[in-house]
C-alpha cells in the first residue's frame, strides 16, 4: 500500500545513483539517509523526558565517533531511547556530489526511523541491502543475505522524527531568529527549576560510572580500559603458551644418562638444552616435541641438543 506523501522520497547513500537528471529545479524531495551516514544506539536510560536525554548525547557517543564535528538527535521507541550522531558537512557534501540541490530538499529522515518496521532484507543499490537486526537498521553487502526484492522507499509512511542540519538552516524552513529567541526564553523560564533536577540526575549517572570504574581498578575512560584489556590478554596468551611448552618438555621420558641441563625464556622463546645424548638420540626427543605441536629450531653438537621453541 502506498502512502501519499507530499514530496517524492529518495534514499541517499554513497553508492546511490546521481539525481542531477531526475529532479527539476522546482521539485522538492524527502531524503532518507542510509545507515552508513550516521551512528545509532538503542539504550535504556533512567530518564523520563527526551529533552534530558539530548543533554547527554555527546557523552553517550564518547570514544565511539571518529574525529569530526557532529550533531545529535534522539527519539523514544517503546521503553528505549534511539540516539543518533551525524556529521552535517559529510551529508551535505554527499548531496552535492550526487547532484542533489539544496533547494530541492524538503525534509531529512533517518533510515533507522523510516525502516525499523520492515520485515526481511531489501536491496537499495546494485551492491547493498538493508535489514533490521535487534531493532537496528543495518546496511550490508547484498551477497551476505537473502533479499526480498528492491526497496520501494516511496511506499513507506514517513515518521514524525526527522533531523535538522542546523548549521545550514537555509536548507529547511525555520522560524525567524526573533521568534526562536522568544521560544528559547520561554523554555528557560518554564524549565529553569527542572534544569537543576536534571543536572543532579546527570551527575548521579556520571558518579555511578566513576564509582564502578574505581571499585574495579579501571581507568577513567572506556578506550583506556579496552587498551588495558588488550595488553593483559596478550600477556595471558603468552604465559599460557609458555606453561604449555614447559609442561611438554618436562613430560618427556628421558633415559638416565640423558637430562635437561639448561632451560630459559627470552624474547618469546623457550630455550632448552638436553645433554648426555649420543648421535641419533636427539631424533626421538625432537619427534615427541613436534608431535605436541611445538614450533622449534634445533642444533646438536657434542652430545648436547639445543632447542629453541617459539611461542
């Protein structure tokens, strides 16, 4: 079933075809942004009002976004908040590259809010498709999934939520600066008391995060903790391999005249010397070590087998 939208709706992605030959100068369109043009999260937050969530958006995306200048938006879906970050400049440059004139843009929507109710996967270009996983609209190569056909974006009902590229207010219809100033002053007067309560709630969340990090001996930011985890994971892996290699060496059953005369660990290598060997005895030891899956180099000289095991 098609819904009669006031304007034609188009899907904008880096792989979209150009629009220069398909739109007249007077024609306006609604633009649906591909998932590749924004960052999105779904969250449960102990906040009641959407305006309180919007104040937290920069910190919510901390350590997630690449370097750049971002705008943020949010809306509520059931018991969750859908929060979004996008880079105005990148979107505007892509529109210009695709031949989409600024004067042709009526409204800008997110694929997340437009397509979150679709079932199945739909092709949006020659190489890419969209589908919904755990409530998030994803863009993936078409070869990864089974498609239900090509997406007819004009057949979808557009949601109330849309974004505004406010650094470029001439793209969308806005009120005069005087009217906007009056509205802002009215909000400040009406919500002045609530601002203090919201600040306390925000500080409570920040304090709880810091307390949790301090209690578990963690660093101040998520990025630092991920780096710390990566460091200790490497150490644990190396130590595990070292223990396994030593156990393999010590489990060898050597004749009485043969013994381990030297063992050392250096530069990620376990060095072992076997002494008391006659020519040919070293083959049995090397075979057993290799059968245990160890990567090694060996040298036999004057009754001593020198083995370097690389971890």
